[in-house]
């Protein structure tokens, strides 16, 4: 048999649930014939007995495997030379073999040689690109993604499209297999370069497909108030996390966002800090400073947080936490949290967080704007200038100005000095507040929101908001914005991202694109 017979084909894996009601030759042969009648080009059959039952009923190629649970080896698929002989005798055309780099009863090269001695093709069930390289070195004909996600750690939910793509750089004969449950996923695997695509449980395991639909319906009908979210807010100086259910914070923690660190470090630190809470939450919501779109994270002002390139935030977080992850900009999440807190279901608000930098979010007629919307800290004002507004307003600016004047203190100390009447400190805080007031006046003209809500460590610092309001006092009433303090305080981002993550998980209401 030539390998080309499988090109662009659908392979159906006819493997009943062990000891299930359909675990019998009659049913396996029936599944096989039905699959072929509907257009399957090949079949994957487990055990010599079932290959023997199917072989007289179909003319398409059969990929044969034997599954064993061994005491002295984790290898399960066709581990012995005798298994190869039995499958050949039963009528298999292709012998599939576990090709992972784990202790095994017989060398992979010997199993391949045994199949080739009978003129049979071989397939390597791989978990990684290294497995595929090793298998090809042994003369294997096809490599498959069958064991990706099944050799340790939490089992993923989706097919390993990345591994399919990577394997095609080694050989064109890549069979996509594992967790392909929808026609869309099968098509995606083909577009990634798969030579053939195998589908199993979604077609031939009634118990599994029934359970998927059952669970989906139960999930959809479940009251969202009893769902738990791990909410994370990554800021320029600190990262907060909270375990939340029904809008209430059950547990909380905080770790520094080290300026000399990197996104992998920041995620690892918060993961370590929250491990004590267990993994009983349904979803992870991550709000982060910077531009967050389609699961990627990047810096717009590296002075606030130096994020290298386009960091795959969602992908890395899902691998780390083992849960579905929703990602959004931190200030946009906070805007949504404040929108929920104000109860203005159809209203419009603009949220400003004044902290290490300036972030913002816009809720218009009950809908959150995402993407670049709200990144007010990057504006340079009507007069332009070389630096963004946040570099002339934020906490870093306040501390730097104090240092320039000979006062080597941090930002909280500047506010303390201003409250105590120190003119140098009061002037610094006043200059920051005046620029924020000018920004608020411009925002009112641009968006005409019902309110501009201010939060963040600087925005909520003692006396700051009153200084902003004083700078707006002379404006005509129609042009003067309604500036108020954040109702959720420092928790606005956590509250907002928790709700957005649950919405994304349940699909109970429309969400904007991230």
C-alpha cells in the first residue's frame, strides 16, 4: 500500500469505550461500515480481534493498534513485537506504535522493522516534536499527534494545532489526531498541513459525545452566581489576585510586579501565590496594563511596564493554570467594574486610573470599548510633545520631580508632605492634578459621558481628586465633567475582569472582542 492513499483523507477511529455496551465485534464492524459508507478513507481499529472482525467488511486501509496497561512501562500502544505480528495476521495495513521517549518493552526501531518485514506501513503516535524526530529516524512512515497532552500534566481541551504545524516541517506525512471533536477543528488541522485527519470519540463513542452535550446543557443552565473566578490584575508595580464568586471576594493576595522581571515571571509569581486556593475555580480572568488584544499583550509605554514583543498572555496562562483564560486591558476591566457598581445599565462612563501610568476605559450605552479605546495616558495634548501625558502625571513622575528638587522620597511620601503643607510637594501634586483636570475636560468634549470615574493609587490618594475638581471649577456647567472617585476602589479591575471572564465562559451575553 502506498502512503498517498491517505492524502487529504478522513480516518475514523472505531474504538468503543472499554467494557461499554458497544464493546463487541458486531458494533465495531457496524461503526466501521457506517464510517466508510459516509466517506471515511481509512479506519483506526484497536486489538487484533476487532481488526479481524472489521477486515472482511471493508476495503479501505486499517490502522491497527493494541492497547495494554503495563505495570513496568507507561507505553500503552502496540508495545510488544507479538502485538505487531498479531495485527499483521488480523489484516491491518498500517501498524500504529507509541513513539514517546519513555521506558518501553521493545525498542521502537525493532517494532518498525517487524512491521516492515511484512510489507506494512507504520505510524508513530507522538506527544512532541522530539518524538516525531526519533520516529522518523527509525524509518516510520507517518507521524501523528495522538499522544500530545496525554503524557503528563492536565489534559488540554483542544487539538494541538501547533504541533501539527511543527511536524510538517519534518515530513509531509502528518496525521492529526487527538481531541478533534468538530468539523471546524478538523478543517483547522488540515489547514495547518495535516496529511490526514483522524476523528474518534466524536463519531464512534456515544458515551463521550452524549456526555459533552449533557455537560454543555448543564453548564448553560447553571446559575452564574455560583461560578468561581480567579481574577488577576497585573499593574505596573503590583499584581493583585482574588478568588471571586457571586461578585464577592473570597480570598485575595498581592505580589510585586518586578520592573526587571518578564511576563513569564509575573505569571509564575501570582500562580505560586494563589496555589493555596486550589483549582476549584471555573475560569481565570486576567486584566493587564498595556494593549491586550486577541490574547496577546504588548507595551504601549515601556516606561510603565516593559513587556517584550507581543506576549501570548492567554496561551501561557492557560498552560500554567490549566483553566480557560479571558484577557483584557486592566483599565478597561476596571471601567466595566465601575459600570457594574454604578448600576447604569444603559449609561456611559469613562474610567481613569492614575497610578504608575494612566489607563482608561470607556463604557458607552452599556457596552465596553476595547482595543486602543481608553489609553488616554498615551495622548500628548493639543500642543504635542515628545513624552506621553502619563509621564507628566503618574506616580513615577511625582517621585522623579521630588528627586529633581532634592527630595529623595517615594510617591506616598510626597503626598504626605503635601498634606503637611510642604510647598514643594504641593506644587508637584498640583501640577499632576491640573493635567488630569485638563484631560477630563477634553474627555467630556469627546465622549460627553454621564461621569468620569477616577481610581488608581494616585487618583485616590489623599487630596488628589479635590485638586482635580478645583481645576475644573471655572468651566461652564455644560462643559464641566462629573468627576467622582471609583466606587470599587482598588478592586475595580478585579470586579470587572471577573464578570467579563464569566460572560466569556457562559456566553450569557454579548462580549466585545478583546
